[in-house]
């Protein structure tokens, strides 16, 4: 989000889903267009992106690794 603020650009959320051992499918979501010069717009865009991220992870939970829960010695 900081880059979008700095350059006042559009955020285009996208993700890949593994469909085979070496095959992936690309999903591109609608862009998040905001006026990043206003604090309220930044906050709104952050909330929208977080909601998109949560929904995407829940939809494809089998594609995610919870590495933050692993402990490496």
C-alpha cells in the first residue's frame, strides 16, 4: 500500500492457484482505485485489500502454508 500512496497508483490484487504439479491459474481481481492523498481513502483501501486477502485465503486455504507457526531450530 505504501507504493500506491507514494506514486498515487492503482492497486491490482492478483493471485495464483496451483492446479497441477507445475501448472497454475492466474486470477486478477478488480482494481482498488483511491485518492491516496487523503488519509480516509488510504484507510478505506487498506480495509478493502485486507478483506480481499482474507476471502482469497479462505477460498483456497489448501494452497497456503502457515510458516509463521513453524519453529526452525
